[in-house]
């Protein structure tokens, strides 16, 4: 995704640091990973070499982080100096990542050949929607149904207004957290995201070729991820469920 030309890489250990999480996107991607100094801990990961030009470009992309030079001990015993990205503002909190994100960490660790026990632990804990959060969403859907006639929205209507977003067949009027979600049906986008593909290259916006038919979730886990996307929209300030999507 970063389009880097990696010259060399090796699995290694960052001693006296710990892996933790900071609050991200409520209800759907609640936490993203970060590292911070910690005398008693260590982080396993990959140290990689890129050109100075690409390193400068990466630093610009990661403008929310400071680069801290520190030692990494590779699995084969070498000590190398590497830059570690440390967040400038985010603080570690007692939050868990989504199932999608936890699996991504675990898969990346396994593919990089990190310690199996360490890699396995990365996928152990993840966010599960609290009943009171889902109850608010279900109540909003119920209120929409109880209005007498459930309005069917077309994609033309949904995409005509950035204050509308649809997912999983429901249309929500709100200011979505990302511009890429606004005036868009995000069902495909977030199924692609859950399945581990790049949303930058695999998402399609209506009315571009290939948008229809809208894909359907293929598992209970995918259905839950779309429900969490809906939770995220419904809990936005001033949000309201206004109908269903005709093309879904």
C-alpha cells in the first residue's frame, strides 16, 4: 500500500518498547496500534531498509508521528539502528482493535516469520459490539420501519448528497467520518476492507462500471462488520435512518 522498494528486511525485536492501542473510529475500527517506550516489554516486528528518498516520503505520509532512532536486535543476532514511528498526540488507552485489524496484525506477523507464539497472541483479543451500542442501532432501524411507509432510495438519490451514506441496504443521513464514505454506498468498500484487499484500488463508486451488483456478505463475521459500520453511522451526532436502498 505504501509502494516502497524494500532493499533488505529482517524480523527483529524492539526491546524496552510495548505494543498498545489508541482510540480510532468508534464502533467499527475502535483502535489502531502504536508503540511506546516501556522498560519491561518488547515488540517483535520487521526492520526494513529503503532508500533515503523513500524514507523522506514515508515520513511525510506519517506526519502524525515522530521518528525515534533506536536499536533493533534481529532474530539472527545483529544489532541495527532503525527509525521507529512514535505518535505525537495519541495516547495509549484500554481499547481493543476490530476483528479485521487483529487478524491483519496476526497475518502480517506470521507472513514475516515472527515468533509463532507472539504472532498468535496478536489475534487473541478484539472488539465485540456491546449490547447497548447495538440496541441504539436496532431501535433506529425499528423507528424507520414504523413510520408507515418505508422509503426506498435509489443510488442516484443517495449519491447526490454528501450528508447521506448507505451500507448493508440501509440509508443513513449523517456526516460520515470520512469523505470517502459520504454520498456513497460503502458496502463493497468495507467488505473489501474486511477481506484484506486495498480499498484504494478495489472500491468502486456509483455510477462507475462494475459497481452493480452490490456484493453481499459471505459469512456471519462479514455481516457483523457491516453492522458495525452501520453502528458507526447511526451513532454520529444528528444521524437518522431514512430508508432502504432499492438496489441492495
